[in-house]
């Protein structure tokens, strides 16, 4: 669990700045929802 949480933190902090806006929007549309659900689960548990 801790490793997964650290991976999520590194995943967003380590995201390169070179990504263009459309790619960022597409990325967050496909990736943000599972992460948000995971964070909510971590808060509730």
C-alpha cells in the first residue's frame, strides 16, 4: 500500500513539463479517475 501511494506521488510530481495541453487533458481523463477513487479509498480506510 505504501509503495503504491509513493508511486502515485512520484507519478504526478515526476510528470514532465514537456507534455502538451491536449495530451495532458487526454491523460487526466484516462488516468485521473482511478487515482481519485484510490485516494478516496485510502482516506476512508
